[in-house]
């Protein structure tokens, strides 16, 4: 390995064992399957027995000829987990399973009584809730009272005294340490791997898929669940998450190379400039695929949130392309709104919670974007601190919707579940690094004061690690060094990188408002929309923070350092 590799390992305090473990992770599905045998001590209903109950509960109802529906969530984890369960039911021969992605602006989060009443009227008698349900005690009681069997696959923090009553008509598989899509993958893998059950379904006249089709779908399910590892901020120090993330990326890249016959080919429509044979990077997954899939339900209401799951489950290529165009349109709207919201941040201190209050903004910024805005602000901070974004609720006019994001170790789910915080909240849920909440507007000031106190007792300011790059590290070998330690993310953050360069070279590199400087290693420094800032620089050396990236053009890879001033 090269000098950049050594510099990163030293800066991140990685041991030889750490490096070897990451390098060897993601060799096969056997690694992530192990989580199904492990109990999560911080979760309820997390044992292999609980997983088996959810599998057997559905198996029994399918043998009885039930009419199933999946109730999901509007983010990437919700879309992917719904898609895994829906396609699994199709593989088992269920002719017309239903699925529903709620509108954040009309249905709120999670199971909604009005929607459940409509589902009952349509004759659904099996409901599978993915990425929601653990806090919906009243709604689950409604399902049981009306004879609807329900299965919950959820990873959000349970709230004390608010778990559903699981009797003969309900069961749950729950973990905090993995995504809901990971739980759906484990569930699908178990039910599709039960050969005796598949045989019995076939004997009862169900059109069960053949082994080759099931195997292809299981590969696709791993891809979907790997997207959710990143989208839902699951820790990449957790071996199953790391393994799934790496396996999923490999399968995605292989599937795209196979062309339209592979289920993964649909993702080529969301990868700008994708050419057959291109490498798929973790940057593509985070900032292209996940970013776009997150868009539709964040900016639009009604039935449009279902377009994301339709894109992931559709089989006709023309329809898939149509859904992709709608997703890309929504993504542009989302980008413009997030940019406007992040420009409002003026907090330059290094302590406390960064609050982005969108209440009263005109034109209004949709509350569905609060989580994405919080993530964007979090990435901009010099020091890792919690970020809270508040926006008016579109359902209850006196309420605010909030998204809370933060660095590893704070346990944000535990913060909101504190007896000093819960009395302020009407609803909340989430996990260690990402949470959502509903708050009466009248309680905002008191809540913020108490939140700062609670988080302040749990944390001390942490300087974000920085790594200096020499010019010759912006090279193909530098990219290889960086790639050897991937993926980076929650629990395994990439240190901030910077490059020191003379201001005169930046001024000489100005072209049409942008800056392009050739570097010693064969790469180049790129800074967009920077003419005024560069011209205002005083003579001397300048530290440019940025990212080392691969620019692929006409089949060739060009190393670039994309910086900011």
C-alpha cells in the first residue's frame, strides 16, 4: 500500500486486526446471515425464535390462501424493505399482494387507522409492516380486533410501555443494529430457503418460482438491503452491516454489467453517465442512488410516494424508465430545496445542537426534507455535533416535525427516550444516529433548552480528524489506497482531507468561473464556482478541504481532488 494508505490508517488509529477484518469482510452471504442467529441485547424480539415466528406466521396464512398487503415507509429503508417482502410474496405464487407507501403529508409516519380501515374493506387479512409498527399499539389492536394477522419487521427504538400486544394474531422481529431492509432480507432468505414449504405451496396449486429465479432475486434483495445500510446510518463497525454493504456493491456492479436481463439493471437509469462496465462506487450508492430514491416522497404527497417502490419492483423496462424519470425530476426539486434550507445555517459555534428552524419560511420547505437537510448540515460542520431541523407539520397545524442527526456515540434514540425529553414530544422514533419527532410548536423553546442540556451531559466536543494530502497522492495509486479501506460511513467516518497549494496557482487555474490546477501526481484540483473567492486570496499557501474522487471519462479514470473554498 502507498503513503496515503499509511496516513489514513495512522489518522484513524486502525490496528492490523482492524485493517485485516475490513479487507476480508464481504466475501459471501454467509457472513450477514450469521446475524439471524445472534440476539441484539438492546432490542426486543431479536432472537432467531422471533425471526422464525414471523416466517411461520406468514407461511401458515399463505397456506390458508390469505390476501397479504405490505405497509412501509417513505425513505430508502422503507422502499427497499417493502420491495423485498413484496417480491418474495410474488416468488411464492401470491398473485396480487398489495403494498402501500404512506404520504408524509397526508398519512403521517407508520400505521394509520384510516388507511388500515381501507385495507380491511379491500379484504386484506395479512399485513406486514416494514420499517414501522413498533410504536403503533392502538393500530395493531385494531388489526387484531378485525382478524387481520400482522407481522412487524422494524428496527426503531421501542418506547417504554408502548409496544403492541402480540397475541395469536401478531408477531415481530426487531433489531436496533441493522436496517429494516436487512430484517426483510433475513425474513425473505428464511422463507425462500424452506424447501418443504415451497413444495407444499406447489402441491396446493401456487405458482412458485424456480430455484434459478429465486437465486437471482436473493442477489437483488442483497443489493436493496445494502442500500439501506447507508441510507439509514447503520454502523459500519458492525460486521454484518459491513459485510452486507460490500456484498451488495459487488452484486450491483455485476448485475449492471449483465444488462437488462438482470434485476439490478434498473439502477443504470439513476446513475448519470453510466456506461456498461463502469465501476459502481460507494459514492454512487450514497449520493446518486440513495439520494434520488429518497426524493419522491420527500417532496410530493398523495400516491406518488409509491413510485419509488414501483421502480424497485416493476419488471417492464419501459415502465421502469418512466418511474426513473419521475424520480430524477423529484430529485432536482429536492436538491434545490435542500440547498435553500442549508443556506439558512449561521451557527458558527462549536457547542450544542445546531438548530435549523424552517418554521415560517416562505415559500415553505416541506417537512419531508428535514432529515436530508440535517444530513447535509452535518456533513458541513467542522466538528461533529448534533443537528436538529424543524418544519411545520402538514397534518397537525400546531405541530412541528423534526429530524435529529448526530455523530456516533451520542445514542440519539436514547436521548429522545429520556424521561426529561419524552414529555415534550407527541411522537418520536429512530436509532442511534438518526431520529424523527413530532413536537407541539408551543413547547419548542423549552424542548430545545432541555435537549441541549441532555445532549451536553452525554458528549464533549470532538475534533474531526484531518489528513493532509501531498500533491502526488491525487493519483491512481492514491485512489487505490482510499478504496482499500472502503466503505466509509456511520461508525467509520472518512477523515477530512486537505491539500496545501499556493494561491498563485489557483488564480492561474481559473477558467469560466471554475478552478482547475494540474498536480504532480497526474491528477488535478477542481473547485467549482469560485472565481471571486480565488481572486480575493492573499499571496501565500492556501489549505483546500475536499474529496479525492475518480472521474471516469470515456472508459478512463482520472484522479481529482474536488475542493471547496
